[in-house]
């Protein structure tokens, strides 16, 4: 296997985090640092990740073990023994701390933290309740601590309260804490005889990192393991930021059960993306565990996991489902060189194997180019003419057993359109499989292109596999078709992403726009706005709405229709109206004064019967031709404001075809959102219809994003549906809007 103002903003941000039920400690530290540099976005949030200096955590000069033991049979004794061995490996001085012992494992023992013979970098707490020790560690100027104790947030409300007290004590002390509810994974023995870029591992559940850790037995180097536990202080984001700056780290592998703070995670992912370090993550929780209540369509379209998925994709984090995918994908990304082309060629000794693998690869989105006629003629010099060599390349079997096998491999790799060669070997068939494996390894040593092998034998004891393939640092060896395809696609996608990545935080607005001041005057805290008021909010941000007037009498409705221009649409407008059509409170295609008068009376009668308070009736310009879209804003518990775009009108509830992003994002991500829609062909024109004004749609999404960033928590929800996107060059018009203020 391959192998002032700032002070106010800081206070506001702290209050927002605490209100979400999260401990503000690490985020507030980041916020304070950003405020000092003046590097905050328009809503007062930091624009760059704070990178903790964890060198002294992983490579301390001195370590204290609080509650150390050498009494055989006790769990603390085994832990102490492992820590002694680890300290010797990293060259650290270890000081046991125990109130009644003079020595432990032949080392002098201090009765308390205050009696330590020197200031220590790291304290390991082998005590049931770490809280009383934290203050002592702070007074002793200890830099880092690790708490193994359990019984905190993982146990429920009482444990969460205890964890909050622990986090507050850590905040006051000035040290940084790993845990609680963590383990010894950070102090594992890593092989030092392996070369090449390494994988740094982050896990919230220690056992889930074992498959990645054991990659060392296959020749893949590991450099760090951070078992974050309950993340009362140090969190996944801190370690991503740190590892992405380490020169030996080629990829970061994560097992994440829950994110502590969405913004911190995105800032860390952004730092890794800037550095070109791939992050591969298993994030559990793909199913929705709670229903979201929302008045708008937008709030019903995206569950919490959809937001996590979109946010990861937005910042280049590669999300995989299984631990086997995590290990294979991280190993490939850590060690493979940058691709020279994105074309994939499948090379096999069986036409059935090649066809099967090619179907799966194409279905996953890999590009399998047809080899040129010239290249096919070259391959047929060594492969019988009746066999297909267009891609997949079928050699029929016999050529791999002699000199022709290497010629074929070299010829494929010489094609400038080929960046990856994949050879599925479905089972051992010595001596040909041995010769094929050796030819692939030898060829890989002479090229910068990626050579992958799928060794399909369920046994895995064959010499061609254990010695030849796994002994190569240049061949990526997999055991399943699926893992190979997942890893290769992630490899190509990552490098494509890294080549064009521009941090959205660099372009995020830092000062409010003139629109913000207009919008503030329109907000009604704790209320849902009427359609008329919601459209005024859109106008403030330069989003086009139809010509319309709000009227309170039938006579005024007739006059308004004359000014707006027939035909018109009439709609009841009230602060508590979410879905007017279902109540019969919308009339379309009115072409005369008499129809307008009748419609006004009918709308007000229905509202009176339903007990709905109106602020009037809207007489609107009727716009018919275009594609109905939906653009909205909701709040995610982790990431804050999110922006959604999708098919609108009645299709929004039928198809649920939508894409979501977390601000800030730019035009490229907006267009990527549209590309994710199943119904995107409607924007390009179908069945003879003209293409619509996609540029205008993109502009509306970006203006809605600006609104979400500037209004922040004050805007609980926004739903523009439908947004009628007109023909190319004609713009987009928000026909209806719903806004809820917090």
C-alpha cells in the first residue's frame, strides 16, 4: 500500500456561543486573538484559525504523572508503566506525583504538583476527578494536561454540567487540556523506520483509530495520534490546524462523532486547504436525529448532516463512510504525488474483470478516456488483435508471463492523458501473478504517475502481495474494488480542489454595507414579517421584486392594478401568513377592474373567516415566463447561518432538490451549488426552452449570503420562493418571500 469595537464584538460572540449550549473557551481565545489583529468578519467572527503550539504536548521535555502507581494489578500501574516507556522514547523527564510514596518505578516521587522539581510541559491526570488539580497545574505554569476520567458530558445533563465546570477551570488556569474521557492513544509507540509523508490521526473514539494505526504494519508511516475525547478544551479543529503545519504530515485522518464548534472546524479546514494538506474524515450521524420546525420550505430541506456534508465539501474535507475507506484513502493521499492527468486506465488479464471495474469507476465519476488509435496499435504489438485495448485494456493473460507485460504497462503510462493506472488482480495465479506484480512495482519506480493494484485474494498471505506489493512505497495496493475507486476519486478531487482553492475567508466582508442599515430598520425582533415587509428587506439588498402596491380597499386595489399593469396577481399580506396558496389567499391572472374588486373582497373575507390579521392586500405585477427557484437562509446549531438554493414553486416540496453552503463563500461555490441540483438542466433550457439568466441567479444567492452574514442571528429564517429566473440577460425576480426575525 502507498505506502474598542473589537471588545464589543468579542462579547457578542461569547454570548452567542454560550446561548447555543457550548463551552466558549477555545473559540473565545481565537476570537480575542483575531480581534487584536482586527481580522474579524462583518458579524464579528474570526477569519483565521488560531494554531495552538502543540510541540510541547507531543514532544515534552518534562512530564508529570498525577496519581501514578506501581502497585501490580491496578489499572493506574499499567498506564504509568506505558507513560514511563513513552517518556523514554521521546526523551522527556518523567516525574511521578503521589501523596504517600517517595519513589515509583525507581524514580523520585513528588507529594503534590507544587512540589515538582521543575516546571513541566505536560501533566497526565490519573485521578477520578481532575477538577481540583487544574488550579494547581495553572499555578505551576503547566502548559498541557490530559484527563482520562469519564463521567462527564457523555453521561447526560449532570455530566455535562461537570464538564462545563472543568472547562471553566481550564479557561482560568491558562493551560490546554486534552479530554476528559480520553485515553492513551497519544502515547502510542510509532515506528521510526518508515519513510515518506506520514498520516496524522485524530479520533474522538480511540478504538476507531486502530485500523489507521495498524497501517504501519503495511509500511505506511504515522506521526501523531490525538484522541480528543469529550473536547472540553482542545478539539478536533485545534489538531487539524496544528497538523496541517507539520512538514512530515502528508494527510490528516479523522474519526469525528460530533463537532464542538462549526466555525472553528471550518477555519481549521481552511488552514489545511491553504497548506494543501488533505483531510479525510469519517463523520458519524448521517441520519437526522431530530425534526426541524420551520415556517419556510428552506428549513425543511436540509437536515443537520446535509449541512455538515456541504461544509466539508466546501472546504475540501474528504468524507468517507467506513474505517477501511479512511485508512486506504488517507494512505493514498498522504503518499501519492500530484497527478499529471486525470485520466484513469484499467488494465487486467480478464475482459470480465476490466468491464466490471470500469463500470464501477465510471459510475463513481472517474474519467476513463478512450486510448488513441495510435496507442491501441502500439498495445496490439504485444496483445492479440481480437482483444479490446481501448480502455479497459484486456491483455488476455499470457503477455503478463513474459517480457511483453512490462512493455504494455510502460506504454500505458507513457500516454499523456493517463494519470492513473489501476490493475485489478482478482486472485493469485502464480507464476503469472507474481510476474505481473513485480512488473507493476518496477514500472511504478520509473514514473511519477499513480499505479494502483487491487489484490482480490481473500487470503492475503501470498508472497506477491505481502512482499512485492506491500514492499513498494510507490504502488498503492487495495483489497477491494470499492476502496480503490473511493481513494482514487478522492485523490484526483483533492488535487483538483487544491489547485483552484481560494479561501473564502480572504474575501469575507469585514464592514457592514449600506444595505445593512436599511435592513435593520425593517427588522421586527421575535416576529415573522409580512410578504410586503419581507420584500422590502430584499429590496434593501438590491434583490429585484415585482412592481406591487399594498392596498387596504377595493378601490385602491383597482387604482394599483392600473399603475402596476394588467394582468395582476393579488395576495393577502400579513405577518402570520406562511403558505397563502393553501388557504386560497392568492389570485392570479386578473385582467379587469371588476376581477380586482371581486378578488379583494374574497381575499379579505377568507382572512376574516380564518381569523387572520392582514396588513393589506398586495397587487403585484404578474411574471409568468421563467424557471422557478428557491433561495433561503436557515440557522444550523453548529455552523450558524446557512444558505440554500434549489428548485422552487411546487417542485420544492415534491423533489426536495436543493444544495446548501455555509457562509462565507464566493461565486465559484455558488455555481457549484447549482451544479449539484438534479434539475440543473432546467436552467440550461430543456425541450426547446431558452436558457435562463444563471448569472442573475448567482447574484441573488450572493446577495442573500451577504444578508445572512450581516443580519446574523437577527434573521432566523428567510425563504424566497419562487424566485423567477428569467431568460438570459433579463434577471431574476423574487415573487414571494418569507422572513422570520429573532
